[in-house]
């Protein structure tokens, strides 16, 4: 006699392959608990097939009047080296752009190179970065990165994700975004906005930013790997917000499956 567990396992279907432009999956896949997969929720008569090119084009137009994401704004202000971008990303962790950007500008205005930052003490760095969250451990972390960059890499960080992630406290999000902006690497950076918005669309289904990253790497056209963070950070802050998203004025409402949305504006 076949066990219940074996019956459930044998009835599962492998996800079908999809194009980068349009996500189409059998409705029953939505019932599977597997995270980090590309699977559109059941079709809705009031929604158009999801087209990533059209969606991102509309969002690009929507966010052009909003302030740029902090690290992109920092690069536009001339702080576009890999070291500066990594410093800025560390400062931005668990801190709003409105706070981290002026702090990054203040710190890098004082010390924009590994050698200059290494000459400051952790206490001096901490005095400058007080407004950001976890400023004391971040000050020690930034000083250690500056010293190691100066001593081990001759003052110039290599464009290498493994090197960046070898620094304490640097994960894929910061490494990928810094490399994308400073080195032109095609790398996806998934923060809370990218995670929330892409799952709300139904473009991916994932329980964590790490799983969203893995799903996007199989689904998102490479041309958007860096830009998606630049677009979805302001879009997630001003339109597709965490609570009560502004669905009534959203430019991509007809494509978005509104997964998990219960109280839209």
C-alpha cells in the first residue's frame, strides 16, 4: 500500500520552463509550498500576462521624479569607486536613505580613500556616522575594511564578489550593488523593496531576500540586474509600500497579481 507521503510526492509536477518576458505556470503550482521559485499565481481575468519589459518601463517613468536610491545618488555625486560604494552600502544597512546618504557624503567628504579612512580612529568614524543605526559596530567594521584594503590590496579593492564578502558583515546585497554601480558587473541586489515588490507581482515566490535573489537570477533578463534595485527602491518606498500600497494609482496594476495585498489604497 502506498503511503500518504509518497502519494503527495508523486503527484507533484516539476515547474515548467518560462520565458524571461512572460510568466505562465499551471494554477496548481501556486499551492506548492516550495519557496524561491518562478511561478505566477492563478490567472485573473482582470490582469494582463506579466511582461517584465513593459512593467519596468512603466516604473522607470513613474520613479523619475523621486529621489534616486542612496548609492546611485552617491555615485552621481562623484563617489563611484568600489571602496566608496561599499562604505555607503554598509552605512545604509537598516537605515533609511534619507539618513544614510548625508552621512555617507559627510564621511567620504572627510575620508574617501582606504588610506584616509584607515588614518581615522574607530571613535572618530563613529562621531561622523552617529545618525545611522548600529553606528558603533559599523565604525569598527569600516575601519577594519579600510586597513585591510590599504594593507592587503594596495588601496584598491578588486572587482570580486568573493573578496567583498570576505569582509565581516558584507553579504551578497552590498557586494552585488557595489559591484554593479562601481564596476559595471551584472549582479542583482535584493533589499526589502526588491523582495517585496517582485513577490507581490507574482514574478517570483520566495520567503526571504536570499531566495528571491536565487529566483531572479534564473528569471530576470540580465539587462535589468543592476537597474532593478535602482527602480524598485523608490517604487517600493513611494508606491508599492509595505502597508497599504497605492494600488489605485499604480502604473503596473493591470500586470500585478497583488499577492498578499489585503488593504490597498
